[in-house]
C-alpha cells in the first residue's frame, strides 16, 4: 500500500485542519482495494472517515511547535502564554485532548501550530503527581501478585496504586491511560 498519508499527519480538508488517526486498505471481491482514512478535527472534537479518493488532492500542512507557559483556566478554555513573545492564547477541550487534570500553573508545554493557528497541546507521556489520599489496605482489590488500592491525586484524579504507596508520595501517571507507572522522586 503506497499511500501519501501516515498516522499523525496534519492535513487541510474542506478548509479545516484534520489529524490522520488511521489509514486502512479494504478489499471487497474483485474490485480494486479502497483506502479508508479516519480523521479527527484539530480544532473541534469531530471524527470522520473518508476514502483516499475523496481526500485527493491531499494538502499536507506545515506545522511547528512553540514553547508555551500554562497560566490559568477560564471556563472550558485554558490560557497559555507564548514564552517568546508573551502573547496569550486560549486552547479549548479539543486542543487539550483530555489532559486538563495534568496542567499546572507556570509549567511549560509545547503547542503545535499550523501557521498562526494553535492546534494541539503536546503533553508528556507521564507526569509526576502527589498522592492526596489513599484508601485503607483493607479496600484493596486484585490477585495475590498485583493487589491495588485507590488513591486520590492532588489534581483530583483517582487511580489504583500498589499497597506500599501512601498519602504524600509522588507517583508517575500515564497521561493517556491515567494509570500508575511507578513511584517518582519527590
């Protein structure tokens, strides 16, 4: 399959920016294979699927990352400041893709831009978060080798952690799956 798209590509289709989620070739009988492309909107939480023929001609978009400092939340939007020119921008839910609990005021992040348009926040794969409260070991669940208990984190998330984690510990959490990865340095 020689397709001019790959997963994660940014393209412009019908005047809007889209990220490529998946590219798959499907065969049906003796007809020629059809390439299906799953897309999600860069600025809104919309998912669509199109054939490669419908997307032609493909207009890939040049993009770059800029360092931004997180300032504060304003309703459903979050305000960031460009670290180079001190310009403030708003990023909505689609650009944050569920990473809101991991934002800390004053922390530096990278934001993907297409021209002058901010599109998406790049979040590290894992972050260190302090445990605010843990359940008693009596409330633990799991098999003998992997007994876990609930822990509430400073950012409001509740995750499952091993029995030796206690209130005040700092743990590493996967920002996508929101699962415990290990104990972090305080």
